[in-house]
């Protein structure tokens, strides 16, 4: 393993891809086993969903979340089969469940079952209390926070990297916030393809529905320190249940959490799972760190070369 400190980071909703995890699962038995066990735990055919389902089926919140976490954990099993272990773990939104399984605070099956419940709870809350989300690009955090304070029913939802905040709330308020942001000089605003106003008080019902399932879970002490994107602090096992509930209505502080990991000496971030969203964000947070996405066999091979040479 590299002498540099390494954090494994796990992506959130939106990082899905049709056929995700297929080549790794067919090549690495431990990865396929994650899908099999995850399917039993969630009551979903994750092998079919991840390897074969069309995007319009995969994009549904209640399916996408367990499929995404299962794929991250399958890729993790392949990474581990090469002998690599993290010094820290961190996850973006639903990616926190994968991070906790990576730290062995939860089993893979427990994480995937909880995420299935989370997806169902969030989809139901979005139907009951519709809303939307939008990324605001090119403004300081403080300006966007000021807009959210001034416009009612919209809140900061994701601190992704400097100059990129996602806002969440009632659709007219989100639209007004986007229009105001452009007047303030935002480079652009992008409405996200999500079914609700996640990470805002509008999905409080989802948090209440998820709470009993999370409180029944038994969290072990993490084998690698768990960096929370709710608090941007290393958090112990006894705080995890409360944080996973709070996470649904609280903003994702990815920028702050990544900077804290860098302060603790992390120089290499390995994005474990489909896509390379977090890799792009990390390079914008600090271009001196190494960020390596691993989601298929080719990138797994590249990781081996990079970490062995580091």
C-alpha cells in the first residue's frame, strides 16, 4: 500500500450508469457475491438492474439508491481483493452508507437493505411534498447562502466544491433562486434530474420513516475513520444512526469534509463506484491531491499501477 494516506470516497445519487459494475462482477467473484447478497437483503434483482436495466428504470430513486450502493460495494470488494485498504472513508449523501460498510461499521447487506428503505422513504416524501434541486455554478458560497436566506422555501443542499452549491426546495423558490443567482453573476444554473427536494426540510417525512430502521441497526466501531459529510468531522459508531437520519434534511458538506481529510494528511482519494463525479469535485477543491476513479476493470488496473508506484 502507498505510504501516503488514502481516503476511499463513495458517490451519491446521479452517478448511476447503465451496465454499472458488470465487467468487474464477471471478473471478480467477490464483487458478484456483493450483488447476490445485496439482492437478497433488498428484495431487488440488483444483478439485472445494474447490468441490464435501461436508464429510465434505474433512475427511479427507490431503485437507484440500492443499485448505486451495491455497485460501490462490489467495486470495493474488487479493490480489496487487490490488497488495498483505506485510511479514511467518506461518502456523498447515500454514499455514506457504502462508506460505513467499507469501514465495517455495517455489513454490506445491512447497508443495502437500509438504502432500499431510504430510497422508498425519499420517493414517498417527494410524492407527498414535491420540490426540485438546482446546481448554482460560479458564485461564492456566502452569496448563495444569502439568496437562500432571502427567498423562502429554498435551502443550500450540497456544498460540492468551491463555486458549486446545489439548492433544494419548492420549485418556484428554486427557480427564483436560480434567476437571482444569474443576476448576481452565476456562470450558470442547472436543474437536477431528481424527484424531490432532497437534503431540505421538505423531506422531513422521509427522515421519520427511515429513523426506526436505522435505529434498529447495530453499528460497529469503524475499522477506518468515518468522515461525516453532515458534520465534516470524524464520527464514532454511537453517532451514526442519528447522522444517517439527519443527513436526509441536512446539507451535504462534501467540500468541508474533503478539506478536513486533506488537513489530516490525505493525499490520495479513490472514488469507489460508478462515474467520476467526486474525482472532478476533489480536483476543484485542491488540485494538488491525487483523485482516482475506480468503477470498472480498466480503472482497477490503473489504480494498482498508481498505488504501487506511490
